[in-house]
């Protein structure tokens, strides 16, 4: 799942070498923390959060297949 978020983010940004994804395992949910270059933050979030919402939807759908819950946090 970490690789999915990383590949999507790298396709969106101007500085793909600065994309970092960290998985924090919890009891019920896995939190994926996404860090990008400050200039690319808007590209990952998108207009009115549409791109970020789409990435979260993909995580939810893929998580259902794996029977796990994932959340995405975009960090500055």
C-alpha cells in the first residue's frame, strides 16, 4: 500500500526524489504519512482537496480487498 501512495505522489510532483511515505501500524488502522517538497504540497492536495480525496478513496478500496483500514495523512 505504501508503494501505491508513493507511485501516485511521484507521478504528480515536480520533485519526485523528495517523496517520502511512512507507514505507522496501529491496532485497527494503518496510517500512511506522505511528505513532499513544500512546492509540491498543492499538487498532492489538489483543488479543494480533490486529489487527496481521490488518493484516500483508492486506499479505502484497496484496503477492503486486504481487509485492512488505511488512512492518508499529508504532512508539511
